[in-house]
């Protein structure tokens, strides 16, 4: 998995998911936001890192048991040991929240190993424990039933679909209070730099709107407002 430059990661943590979706739209990418996926708690820290993927399929009663979870070749447990430090474990359940994608002990293992976060289009169990662990964690909704009730872990580190978004291993996954967006790795650095400029303009625009300026001038900005913005930046 290609490493994410520390300076790029720092920018992505700062600029926010909403701003990044604008940059993706400018490049014709309209389906990179994971709709319906939210942080387990509103004060979770922001998240950014390369995707490491886990794919579930529906469970089958003769295969998926609590005893099968003990097997050393269990794909779900192996994911927790091989997701690279700095990576985000992204889980494809086919939008299946009938049973848990992971719980607090599993997510705690990811944190200890230095992973950046976890995302599922299903749900987690032991939510109070997950919040206590403190690793950025995003889900569709809580799902207390044990994993084998509804899910069978099938593949690691392969292209997946998560909440209707294609996620390839190494894509850059960014999360904040708004949700989660997936950036193609090849343009992540460019998007981060551009998004910082956009976020800076948003700070200027917020001040001007609070002072009574019309949205018609400020967003999108007229030429004279852009000149005003450049002067504002110099005086910050």
C-alpha cells in the first residue's frame, strides 16, 4: 500500500469532507461520498488514510458459527492483524446491518496497531466500548448481533463497494463529522492542496456574510470579491 505523505494527511484532516467533495465534482467524480455512513459519536477525531479493504458476503448457517470465528484463517480476524499502520479498514457488507462488522475489542486492536480508522456500510456492536477506544469509526447504524448471524468474511485487500461507492485498495479515505469520502490515490495530494485554498476562502466568506454581505456576491465569488479576498489573505 503506498504511504500517504504526512503533510498531505495533515491537510486532509484540516480541510473537511464537504470541501473535498467540491474538488471531486470539478473533476467529474460525483459518487465518492458514502451516503448514510456516520461517525459513531459526533466528537470523533477526523480520519485520513489509505484504504485496506475487507469484503463480507451473507452468512450461511452450515459455515458461519462462533466456532468458525476461532479458526486461524478467519478473514475478519486476519484483517485486524494485517491492515497496515496508518491505513483505514473499509468494510463492504452489501449494506447489511443484520449483524456486526466488528466490535470494540477488534477496533481496539486496530488502534493499538496504529491504524487510522474503520468504516463499514453495516454496523458495529459494543458502541459504548467503540467510543471509549477512540479510533475514528463510521457505520450505517449500530448492530449488536454477532457477526456470524448475518455475515461471512470472504476477501481482503480487493476492490469493494462500500455504501454504493467503489473503493480500491490504496484509495485515500477521509472522514469527519459530515461523513466519509473516498479520494482516488493519484489525485489526493492535489485535492488536499486545492481544498486548503477553498477552506481559506470559506473562512473569508463566513466573515463577510456575518457582516451582512449578500450571498450573491460571496458564493460563488464575483471577480471584485476575489480581489478583496486576495487582499484579505495578505493581511491575515
